[in-house]
DNA sequence: CACCTGACCATCG
DNA sequence: CCGATGGCCAGGT
């Protein structure tokens, strides 16, 4: 038994806590987990998450308000986000000022 | 044990 | 605005 939860567990919990119609950046997610510099690890963890997971990994974007994924993932995420009422800009850019979730509702 | 990779971010010119 | 660069850390080979 680990008293100390793994970084991965924290990330998983946070992802499941993202409200609908909101998004988070990798950096924000890392800060919320308590490890602001672990942004690269967040990347590793999320990348490991299977597409069929219950976790809304499609609500995770990069700091530029754009999807950091390519190909099939990009399409899937974009559709999921639009289905939640999130509007994409002319260059498929999301307004972080409006949708970014920093832990408070 | 050393090197490479990764769905990133901030800074600089 | 955009490209290049450095930093960050763990996991895989």
C-alpha cells in the first residue's frame, strides 16, 4: 500500500473531474496535480490512456488553445468538444479565457 | 548505466 | 506572428 498516490493516479483523478464544456492544458493539469514541472509526464500518462477509456482525455489541450494530437485523435477530440458546446476558432483554436478550467467552477 | 523519446511550455529574435 | 532553443522529468530500449 502506498500512502503516496502515483502521479498517474492523480492525473487520472483530475481528468475525471474536468467539468463538461471545459478544457484543461497539460501545464494546468500538472499544476493541479501538485507537480508544475511534470508536464512531460502528464503527456506520457495521457498518451497511455486507451481511446475507449471513460476518462474525458479529449478535454485536454495544449497551452495554445489547440489540440496537441494529430490524425484520428484530432477528429475524435474535436467532435467530442464541439458536442459539449465548445466553439472552435477560425484556426481550430479554442478560447482558453472562456473554457479553461483551473480547478474552480 | 547511457541514450532516446514524448498528445509540453516559456523565452528569444 | 512564427521558428528555433532550452528546460523539465520519467519510462523504455
